C-alpha cells in the first residue's frame, strides 16, 4: 500500500534500466519520504479546521504554560524558525484572537507574546488531541517493533550525515 510519487517511480525505473544496485534501498528511502509527506498532509488536514498551520500550533503549545509569555525572539529560537517567520505566525494568531502582544514594563522596546483565553483553550484541547493522533500512527507496532524501528532510523540518520562529513574531510585534505 505504498504510494510513491511519480518522480520516485521514474528514478527507480531508470536505475533498474541502467542495472544499478541498491534499488531496494532506494525504494525504502522513497517509501520513508512518502510516509513523511503523508504524515505532513494528514497533520495539515487535522489543523486546518482550527485555522492553524503546524507552525502556529507549535507556538500555541510553546506559550501554553507561560502566563508571562515569551519574547518573539525566544519563540523563534524555541520553534526553530527565523524571526521573520515568527512575526508572520504571531500576526496570524493575534488576528485570529489566539494571542496578544503585551508591552514589557520598564522597556517600551520589548514585547511579550501571551495566549488569550481562546488561545489557552485551543492549546490545551488541540495539544492533547494531536498527541493522541501522533501516538496512534504507530499503534499497529508493539513495543519491541517500535524500539527496532527507532534503532534502524537512527542508523539511517548516521548515513545521512556521513556524506557531509566525508565532503568536509575531503575538502580539508584538498586544502593541504
């Protein structure tokens, strides 16, 4: 029941036509990519009725237990996005009534971003619902299978990082 994108099917066909090895590994890579894309799409569909993107959702749960709020630059750092991105996300959430900007006493240049009552309610309900949905994605796997999958994914991650390290090592060797 794997739904590979047309571009990946074309690459697999071409690799097979050329007699390349590792086609099974290529297919696995494309299956992982397809799964990640499918999860992203499903996540977007689940958040859309609430007028939220994944980025906006992240801000809601980052602010949920912070009645004093956070400065925009702190939100950007914790969410792993740029300050420019935070400005757009905060603007949208403020427009929809989920949060508000508040001046910081003693410094007119600083603002604190805080959830409104509407934002607090949404953050709590949606966080619990979203957490259950994410956990359910692996409901068909037992504990041992989940642990094995985690180990295997971490091994693949090491291979993802390896080419960058190899390139850096080669570049350092070329500089000598």
